[in-house]
DNA sequence: TGAAATGTTGGGGCG
DNA sequence: ACGCCCCAACATTTC
C-alpha cells in the first residue's frame, strides 16, 4: 500500500506525546508524520518571556528525545508561522497539517488565517482540543452567553466532564521519505547567557517525563493535605505542575483522570482532590474569559478602571521587582520568583496586591514582569489573575480588599520558614519581629545583625498610609 | 482567595 | 450582695 503524503503536526503549547489528539490522529492515519515546532514571530502573538524561553529550550530537547524514541524527530524552524508552514508543505509534499488549539486572540486570528490559506492550497488543516477540559464555547449560561463569575462557571463546566480516557502516546511514527531541514536548538540561544541567571532553576525538570514525575509524586504524597498546605509557601503543599501545564507537557485531562484514579485506589480523599481540581477550574475559567474577551490581555474588563489614577513610579517598581520593598513576605516572594522562575500562589496574591494597591502601579507593569520571569507564564492565567487582584477583572476581588503584608505573613508563614529562606539578611530576627523588622527595638536588631536601611530596607511605604491612599484612589473611581 | 472599625456581650475585679 | 467598669472575645459593618 502507498504510504501517502505526510502529515505535519505543528506543536505549540502541547509539548507531549501522550493525550495529544493532533499527533494521535496523524499517527493513526498511518501516513508519515513530520513533527514541527516553530519559534513564531507572527505579529499579534506574544513572544515568550526570558524564563519561559529557558524552559522551552529544555522542553524542546526533551520532546526531540521522546520523538526519537518512537522513530521520529522534531523539526525546528523560526519565522512567521504561515510562511514556515507553506515552506514545509512545499518541501515535503505534505497535504495535511494538524495542531491543537490555542485560545488567545492573536493565536486564534493567526490560526484562522493559516487554515484559510492552507485550504486554498489544497492542504487539510485540522485543529484539535488538547489544552482544556471544555472548549470555551461549550460552556454557556442559561442565557447562552459566556460566564463572568467563577462559581457558576465551574458548576456548569464541571458537570460536563464525565469519565475521561486520555489518549495513549503513539508507539511508533512513520518517517517521511526525506526529512525537511531543521535548525539546531542551540542556535536559538534560548538558554540565557551573559549573564546566565538560571542557576537556581535546578529543581525543575522540563519535559513530559518530568511532568509525570511531579504529578505522581503529588498524588501519592501531598494531595491529601492539599486543602491546608496549599496556602503555606514554606511547605511543599502544591503540585508545582504549572510550568508543565503551560507548555502542555501534561494536559488537564490527564491530571483529571489521574486524580480521580488516586481517589478510587484510596490514595487521596475526595474533598482534597476536589480542592486541587478546582484550581484546574480556575485555569479553565481564565481561558474561557480570554477566549470570549481577547482584549482582556491589555484592557481593563471593568472600563471604569480606565480612569484609575495609577502612579508612575519607575524606582518603586524596580524595588518591587528586586525584592527590596522592606516588607519581608513581599521581598521573599519576589526573590523566589527571580531565583527559581516560580512563586507560590499565596505569595503571588500578596506581591500583586502590594504593587497595585500599596504602590498604585498599573497591573500591566506587574503582569509584564511576571510574564518575563515566570517559567509557568500563561497568558490567560497571568492576565486574568492580575486583573482579579487589581479589581478591574470580571469576577474580581473588590478594590477595598487590601492585603496587609504582615497579617498575611503571620497567617501563612507562621514560623517564618519561607521568609528566612529568601530573605537571609533578617533570618536571625526572632519570630515575632521577623515579619515586621521595623517594629523591632535597637538591641533586637543589633543582636540579629540587622541595620534597617543598610542591611535590609526600611518599608518603602507605610501600610496604613498606603491603604488610605488606595481607598481614596478607588473613591475617585466610583465617584 | 481581607482588614479595620465599630458594636455587643459577658466574666471578673472592685468599691 | 450588688452594680459599675474594664476589656477580652466575638460579631457586624464598613472600607
């Protein structure tokens, strides 16, 4: 029998072999498969930040190895996606292109244009669902519109999810008669150099195998304490799956199925697993919002916030970025982010609240910094969570909900383990002063080797004053 | 998936 | 013994 024309499988944010419908469909066709990753330079599609590029470098290497293990390879190209794909079609004689869907406005527009152009060329472009439990258009309110509030969204979305059987990875892929050119991965220089600030990223293992390792360890050991431990940044109570999810090294259907089977075999209680899966629900909800409101990426959902009196404060912004605000829990979070490419979720809320409400800096500035420094940077999650904290989002926290960084630290970092880990210069302070060094008396500071304003900054704003200022700014907004 | 201000209650010290 | 006051402790409301 004829092996037929090759199928191009275009990998994007789905860097895995298992439960990958676009790849599975290509493999089942029995035709030659050409796996491709394009470092896309299409305008309107946001380019990954520096930390994401670090991850991408390792993840692509892993995907290349995993493809080699099933007799295939990964073709690497740079450029505008449409142009690259046309070139590949011409070079290989492929008559079909498969991909898994993305949901941000720029990608949707790009993919639509590519599908139209390919159809004109007689190439079948097929898109699949791989990254979400529900497609954003499948979940609708009684009135038929998109949801704007999480709780009713999740109730409706959850009810649609039955028993899931994730797809197995293909065992063998057919090679084309001739492979198209591929660029060497090192030539992309995704790993930072001069300086290489990624020394602290060693805890991560990008790639599909690393993702499964995280998931199974979490389900075997940590998930049963999830409800309580997930909010404690000093504990390892969260799954840390976020970067793996962001790159699609593992998909939500696989996590869903594995979590339910952990309940079934008695390894975890139903309630704890529900709390964990609810976080997947937030991810779904954010993608739902992004799809239905693509402008959410740059514009306030609540347009009243267009008139918000944000302060221009480059110096303050820089102190926040570097973890030099003088509030230990804020500084600990920002330093964890810089050092490891990741920050505990509870602390993300605290530092975001601090930037937006204590410093009155536009949420887009914080969003941009997170985008550049997080290995798990995901457009939907990043943008929606920042708008949620700022109060400008759809189902946002009310603006008057202002975190007190000291109270938050006392509640969630009781023993100060987290702060001591990331702000070592104050680690010798006693517990009752560690989270607010400015309240310590002279002898206590001296004994701990702390000189406020020299070895550790004095608080850059007073909490009570900043709170009053933020409430006043909000008052201006509502009239 | 807050915090602070304000209001209420009830136990106990004390004249 | 009794009432007054103080002030935790908790509840409610306000931002």
